[in-house]
C-alpha cells in the first residue's frame, strides 16, 4: 500500500518540479537583462538544475542533515558533571 502512494507522490513532485523549472527557465530567458548568450546560458543552467532535482527524486541516496542513532555508540559523553 505504501509503494503506490509513494509512486503517486513522486510523480506529482516530478511534474511540479518540471513545470516550475521550465517556467523559471523561460522567465529568465525572457526578462534577464543580459546579452542573448547570457540569457541562454542562465536558462539552460536553471533547466539542468531542475533536471538534476528530478533525477534526485528517483535516486536512493537522500541527503540528510540529521545523523542517525547508529553513530552514537562511537562517541561516549565527553564530560559527566556530578552535583555536590
């Protein structure tokens, strides 16, 4: 039951990211006050960024800022204060 829901959520996220990156790339190309080459380069780079986000949605590796509990055993408490 979890897999179909996860697939639907990822599909919706892919569509949202693809639409947002396409819209932003076109907006950069249309309104950025740079020469033609600069506008094309910025639109292409933002489109590539959106494509990398879509690829990251399908990848197994997730970037996490929270450390898991498996590393806690390696680092004992540094100081234990006792009250007198």
